C-alpha cells in the first residue's frame, strides 16, 4: 500500500510526527493541534478539508514523504554513507557561559539562534519552549529578541508542533530560522519544493540528533515515581542547568526532585519507558541530514564509550550545507561560539547508537513495505548502500521485527 490519503489515515497508521505544518497550511479554523489519549500532539480537523488543501498537506507532510539531500556539488561537502552531508566537523559550545550552563548541552543551537538575531540575518527564530500552561507540554514559539531565544533553550523530550506558525510568518514576509527536530527540517524542505517563499524567508534550518519523541505519559510517570499527580507538577525540566543536567521536577507545594541522566534514560528498573512514537522507529533521518547545521551532544568519552558525568557542556557541530558552514564561521568570528577540533572517528564512537539506527533502517522500511500498511515515500537516503553495509542478518532481523510489530497493530494510534 502507498502513502496514507488523509489526516486520519496518517495519524491512525502511526505516520504523524506532530510537527504542525498541516495546521499551519490549513489554518487554525480547519486544523487544531492537540494532545490525544495516546499522549502525542496530533492534528484535529475542525471541519472537512477541501481536496486541494489535503493535497497540499500531503505534499509537505514528513509522514507522507521524506526526500534526503542531493549529492554535494560545492567541492567542500562530502556525502558520508551513514552520516550524510558533512561540510566540517567541530566540537563547540556557546561563548556565553550562562547560556552554556543553562542549555541542554553546549548551548550551540541557542548561540547560533542568538547570533542570527543579533546580526540581523533573520527577523525571528522559530523554536519550542516549555508550556506556560502545562509544565510537561511544549509550545511553539517565535522569538524576535536574544532574551527570547535564550529563554527557549533546553531539551524538550516530548510532543511539540513547532511549525504551526510557519505559514503566518511567510505571509507576513518575515525572514526566520527554524530550530527543530530533524523531521521538522525535512518538512520545511518538502515545503520549499512547493512554496518559493521558503528559499528566501527560511534561510537556516538548525537541528540536533534525535532519539525519538516519547509521549506525555512518560513525563507523568517520572512525576508519579516521586508521588506527584499531573496537577501537582509546577515545573518539569528534562535537561539543562549543567550537562547533561538533571531531570528536574518541582511540585506545586514547593518540593523538588531530581533524576540523573543515566537513571532517567538507561536504568531498566525505573517505572517508565521511552515510549517513542512508531514513526520515529522507522525514521531514516534522526541525524538532521536535511538541516544546514546539526548539533548533537559532544559527549565525554572513556574507553571508547560516552559517559554522562556532569561537565561543561559541549556539542558536536556538523555544518551540512554551504549556508551552514558560513553561519558557523561567522558566529565563531563574532565571538558567539567557540570551536575545537573533532574527527569522524570520534563521531562514529560517540554516536554509535545513531550509526546503528542507520544500519537498521532499510530493514525496518522493508518490513513496513511488505506489511501492506500506508508508509512514507523515502528517497535519497542511500538505502541500498546502507542495506549492503548492514548485511543480511541485521536487515532480516529488523525486517521481521517490524513486520511482526505492524501485524500486531503496534503502529496504530487512536485519533483522539
């Protein structure tokens, strides 16, 4: 079966990422983004969508189509079989030590956003920040000042619809950068193929390496493990105020609870799980190949493996386009970021989990294809070359596992 035909099918078959671009295109009177019983943010149609609107949504939805980057032609960027376009590699961190400490890692994405606003290269930065209404939720935010960009720093592990403001900003003639997940960047690249305004008005896409989007239920289980109901949560911070930073929870009656990074994400005895959405499990690009700059954590390494002891924050800085290289160079020259040497071999070890996910992806996409359910159209992600690198045993394991999960309905989601 080919891709899903309407919003309900996209959501029901586990292909929606909750980016909000469909709501942006259709308008708030037609689609509202809301948290479902599944614990993810999803489009909620408020009225029947005209066929032309739905066709426009299908053209840009990253649950329907994903097109990877073209082969580099600038003579400086190389196409790595696993990591995609690589223009340069650096360690890096925000020059402002307050930003570096406050942010989830080295504050690189925040510092680049600050540089873009301060230098006048953009009118605004579109990103996300903790919700003012519900501490475990995340809101899309349009920042036009340095202070607003900094206020949106820190990771948000959970549903967010950062792209709900895109068409409004385009209509207003704003020139803006997007700091989002890799799939958000893919959605903007899809939009650029059908809307000529994007090339001029969205000159920079900045991202991280994504581990997948968990539901709001996960955050509630964190809090419940400390005896708190959702109504008793006054603040929920996933990371930040140090690196990697504690998961920090404050209750409405003033109690404070903190959970270290390894306990939060790697302890098998905790009463919560990383319940990421199905679409993330078949994602061919969790590393931001569609972005201009990717900035994952630059973990401290011991014996060839990343460790998570508290340390001054560091990112890996991976410019993928000529625009990305220029932005990083200009931010460094302006004194907004610091850069240090980094190598491809270090990247292989530091983010071995993402290397492995790349190897697993062709088998998962094949399992999806043979299961007969709707699937995204994936192009230009070197799937055949990756499959050959992965080998028959790994590909068969991932194929069979995905096929069986879908036959059990593990991809299905409720619509409300």
